[in-house]
């Protein structure tokens, strides 16, 4: 196994660790929607419910027409009822703009 392959496979884990430490010590963390999805998955893996809730909230607050499908699939995969409810409300509000 080359170092490059090994280091690439650790990137989400390292990002999770750094974000978790930053959140723990500063109560702030800058996340994109894509990173929040990845970090939620890692939070689930490590059973970090408090952190998962923060990432879920970030996703709820950043639903838009461009990321709707990805967040919808993510909410189904992890059975996140609150996020699914927010998605349904978003779709209802944007009924003419979405294809659902």
C-alpha cells in the first residue's frame, strides 16, 4: 500500500477528528454541506450523537434545490426523521421548482 493511498483513505477521519476537536474547544466549526454529510457518517460510526445533531442541523439549515436529492438520500439512509420532515416542508414550499 502506498503512502498516498493510505493518507487519502484517512482524510475523512482526520477531518472528523479536527472538526470534533474544534467543536469541543470552541463550540464553532465551519462546515460545507458535503463535509457535514461525511462527518455525520463518521459520527454515526463512532456513536457521537451530540456531534451528529450539529451536523444534522447544518444540513437542515442549508437545504436548497441543488443539494436536495443528496440530502434526501442521506436522510433516508440514516433514517433521520427530523431532516426528512424538513425536506418535505422544503419540497412543499418549493413545489413548482422541484421535480418531486
